[in-house]
C-alpha cells in the first residue's frame, strides 16, 4: 500500500485553494506569515520565487513530522511586471486607482513563483510561471467602481482574472492559473521532478459522487 500524500498550501489565498480543489486536490492550508517587504529585487522572477521559497520554508518549520504520510509544502507568490516596475498588492485604494489609470489599454506580465518542498525526502523543486496580460481600456468610472469593491486591494497587480476584474482583461498569453496565483501545469512538472504524479494528489469526489482514491 502506498504512503498517503499530503499537500500543505503555504498561502491564505482562497483563489489558490479553489484552483487546487477544482483540480481534485484538497490541500491543508497554513498561512506562512512571511513579511513580503523583507525581500527586494529588481527582477520580478527572482522576487516572486524568493518569496515563494520563504513562505514554503516558514510553514515547513511549523510542521510536525508524521511517519505515516509523505508531506509536501507548496509556497507561491505573484507579482506583476509593468512598465519597468514590479507591482505586488496596492498600498491602498488610491494606489490601486493610479495603477489602473496607467495599465488600461496596455499589457503586463504576471509572474508566479512556485516552491515545492518534499518534507521527508528533504528535496525541493521550484520554478516561475509567466503570463502576459492585456488590460482593457476601461473608463475612470469603471476603475472607481472596481476599486470600491475592494477586490483589487487584495491581489498582486490590483486585478484578478477569476473575479470581477476578469471583465477588464481583453486576453492573456499563457496559463490562466498563473494569473490566479498557481499554475497547475507547472505544479505537475515540479511533482515530476520529485518523482511524483499529480494524480497522486487526487482526493476530491468525482462527478456522480464516486470518491477518487490516491492513484500513487
């Protein structure tokens, strides 16, 4: 009988958790508590990957070893590279408004760093997924209404694709999951580096009510 596989998501993002759940993966969630301001870099790819690494390592340090299961910790972090700047979450509503006034009608690249730690085997796989995002040329009134919802204040780049902000994007080039904050194809590749299959993590009830058992 194979060892049960547990995935711990080092993120408080409900969007990341929902993305995993929709893919048949039910993660445990532990918020890392990492102060994102402690990391500075002039390269978006380096910044998001270092933050993902710090988040995963912070949660790893809080786990209690369980010899009866194999535990993985996944840390993720997203930033937007736009007009020569690296943009995380906006500081406040005024900052979000200024960003949208600059971004509308233009494009940026959303980078999401992924760090996957295999606790028992003391191994790691990590990489960055990048997706180009094209913003609609929205009006000042639309920007004000969107910012007033509070949604853009909680996400990197001040926008989402899986919420109200999806209406203000004209297209993307790359994996949509990257924009949500977690790329499933990249996660599959990272698992493969650790000699695992993404199907090993399937635990969700399938359509029709049949339980999906671990296949690994």
